[in-house]
C-alpha cells in the first residue's frame, strides 16, 4: 500500500506545484497589469493653486446636442480654483505686472468688477504675496461681495453710473491704485529722510492718510488690473483657452460662440482659432442693454439717438452679470467675429433651468447665455457641426437674483418652459 500512497502523494504534490505555478503566474501577471494601470493613471501633482488653473475639461452638453443635431461642447471653466474663467485672466494680469515691475510683492491689486474677475484676483493674489481691493456696483448679487470679503479682499460697493462718470466703479478702482502709489511714494521719501523703516502694525503701515482701505496704506503701492483694457486679458485666452480647445477637439470644430463683457475671452479664443483653423466661425451672443450686437452686425455701436460711451446703463437692462457693454474695449477690438446673435434674459433663465433639469449643470447667468448662443449657432449652420462655448461659472454666486424666484417674478422672468420651446425647438 505504501507505493500507492507514495504515488498519490507524488501526484498530489505535482498537482499542487502546477496549481501554485499557475497562481504565481496569475499574480505576477495581475501585479504587472496593476502596476501598468497605476503608471498610466498616475499624474504629476500640480504646483500650488496657480498651476491648477486652466486645462479644464471640455464636455458634451447632451441635451442640447441631441436637440439640435450638432455636437455642442462646453468648456468647464467653473472648475477653476476660483470658480470661473476669470482665474486665467487674474493670473496673467498679476504675473505680467510683477514681471514689468508695475506691481511689487506685497502690493495691492485694485479692480472694478461686477464679481467674477474680482473673486479670481482675490483668490490668486495671495499666491503672489499680494492683496486685493475691489470696487463693485451695488446692484451685483450680494453673495459676490460676501465671497470677496471671505477671501480677504476689501470691498467697496458703489452705485452704478456711466463709464464716463468719475465715480463709475472702474474709475474709482483706478483712483485707488493711484492713492496707494502716492502713499508708497510718501513712505519712500520718509525712509530716505530719517533712514528709519516705516512702522507697521499687523502688516499695515501706520499713518494719517485717510484712505478707503487699510490695505492701500501698506506702503507697497497699488496696481490697477484694468481687465477691460489690459491686453493680458486677451493673451490669457489666446495663449491658454484657445489652444486647449483646439487640442481637446483635435481641430474638429466648426464654430465658437460666447458673450463679451471685457471681450477678452471671445477675442483671445476667436483670434487663435482663426489663425489655426481658418474654417472655424466665431460668433458673439449679446444680452439686453449691450451695444456689441449692433457693432458686429451693422458696424455701429448704437442707434443715432444714442451717443457712444454716454448711455447710462440701467441696472435692469439685463439679469446677466459680467457680460454686455456699451463701449469698445481694447480686448474686444482683438476679436475676429463672423456674426452675432441676440439673447434675452428670459432665454437665459429658461436655459439655466433646462440644463439643470436635463444635464445636472448648475450654471451662472453668462454661462446660460452662452448656451443660448450655442443653440442659435446650431440653428443657423444646421445639424452635423461641432460648436464650442464657455461655461464661465456655476450658479453658486447667482443665488440672490438669477436663481431667486421672488426676484425673477418681480421682473417678469419666472421660467415656464418644459423643453426648449423658448428657442423654437419642440
């Protein structure tokens, strides 16, 4: 019986050995697969907040694509650290100012903004060792001021007036930078006279100057970001957003559309695409109260009854914030546009609710208007085309107006559509 047991043991041992080898081979193969997948998925960590800005995803907006027969794609700029497309602009403006010596580390960046650019500047300024002072129209959503203050910026809310008025929020912001530079100049002269450093308490310079912000007294000077006229705005999109769109679409796009406030986004992207893909058409979508539609389509900013730059913008001309303007900025002049479309407040409101319900996209007012523009372009050029637009920011900074049922009701803007019938699509 012993030989039989021995033979069985040998057979069993052989079977175990074969099984073990198979398992070992499987484990080694699995380990290699896991390592290969890990290596493939591994991405280099980004270097701080600034490096996390840009390279946002380009997504298919399914509901609009299916409704129009076009591929409608949205660049998700609301995924930037500061929550909007303006993060790109803030970085470019600050970096160029530092390089040119127009802004010193520890200095104060001032800006007149309806919200998004200000929030972006307040977000990225600390990464460069700088502070932020913002002048904002008091008809802007209150949560924007609250966000700015939470970010450590000093906020001045002022009444909306024409850009030609000395107290327009942009002009006040320009003055604040000059005031900060005057204070810095006085401190430098004082240092030269007595050879003693300027006394500072909790980071702020002491003194008798009565400025609107303690930040302006820190003795490091100020820099007016000037997002409307500073071409760093245009360059941020010409060098960043445009190339990203081209890469993400593989050059397979037919049209680009966006609204304009400062004009930097639509100008930078349209000019880049025109140079790289000449067949791409670029369009503007313009909200109520803005003169850019007439400028693009008819070559004139206003009707004969209006004088350019002198029209007092009614705060109720449009519910959309940050887009629409009644003058030509240096940034907008760089745009290469093939046409323009009108968009209404009602269309923007309805679009925002439609996208939330059908795509889970919670978008701000300018993003919703851009999507209105994308559908208008699709209707104009027909099915089978690829259209790209910008999803500038999300709805979180638009709660008190654009997503406020009571406010909308008071202004006759309560959404009622069940589909896209507000754009003529059944």
